[in-house]
C-alpha cells in the first residue's frame, strides 16, 4: 500500500581452492540479506506532519484568542470603573440628602465642565481683555476732590481729570476714540509721546500716535487702518482683538511681557 518498503542485498564471492594433491577447485559462494524500513513520505509521515501542523495552528489560535480576550477586558475596565464611580457618587449624594428629587437638577449637580481646564477661545479673549484693563488701570476715569467754596454744602466738589478717559469694557466701543490704544502703548513706552496732551475728541490723532508708536517701539505692524477707525463709531471687535493679540505677541518677543513658557 505504499507504506512500507523492503530491500534485499546479495553478495557474491569466488575463490580458488587448492587441494593437497595439487588439484585446484573453483568455489563460488553467494549470500544475501533483506531489511525493511519506512518509506520516506509515506502516508504515515504525512499524517504525522499534518497532525503536528494542526496542533501548532490550534495552539496559535488559542494564544491569539487569549490575547484578544485580555485586550477586550482591558478596554472595558475604564468604562466600567467610570460607570461605577458615577453610580457611587450618585448614591453618596442621595445618602447625604444633597441630591434633588428632580433628575434634571441631580444631573446638573454632578455635571463636569466641558473645558477640563483647557482655555477655549472665550476664556483667552477674556484673559486678554483683563490684561488690557490691568495695563491701563492708571489711565482710567477717576475723580478728585477740590476745595469747597464758603457757603456750599459739606459734600466735596467732584471733578474729573481731563487727561484720563480710558474705560475698557470690550474690544469694540471702548477703543473707538483711540485713547485705550494710546494708554496701552504708553504704559510700555512712556517716552514715546506725551499722553497728557491727548483728548478723546481728536480721534484721528490718537490712532496715528498709537499705531505709529507701537510699530516703531514694539515692531507691531499696523493691522488697523486709521481711516477705517475714524469712519466707524464702533470698530469691529474682531479687528481690534486681532491687533491687540499681535501687540501682545510683539511685547513677549521683546521680553516686556513674561509668560509661563518664558
């Protein structure tokens, strides 16, 4: 059946045999032996190799299945932990009597901030606005008391300083007369111009002084056009915001403003 093979080996030998009386006789001998062995590549070998290969594949598939199972288990752990943590928090609030019977109120109480501590566009805008307020605080509208004439009431007479007209509340109308630009630039470069000579009525002059001084001393490009600023009673807040951002960046490059990174 092709599963076994037999092999027979025959050996022949001959020699001359001389007798005592001087006659010679030719003698020939023959011997043989047989052996059997397994045929290479027989059906048994193929079955053995196939079984070994199937065993290896089965072991590999088993290891892959185990790894896949462990990976799925690892991926499911954080979700389960987070769900359990939220459930435990709700139970704790209910036990302490803090939670409201209204489900909507309860969800609001445990709702987390969507920003997760990362500044968004609105927070950056507010931070820059607060920075402008802080740098122009000495230029804000303030009041002083003057002596009381005789016969007047005991309340002091209050007058406003004519050279202080800065009140930054936004990035639009607060910058319409140019005084806020001048105050911000003058805070960093007080020798650039005489701020006390400026008036809110001379809007064109204020814009020219602020933008040219910022370009000369801070290398800040004039992103805003003086004619456009004069023509608009309330400038576009996006344009003003962009210019203040650029002015701030130039100050950082010159080392006049310190940041966390610097």
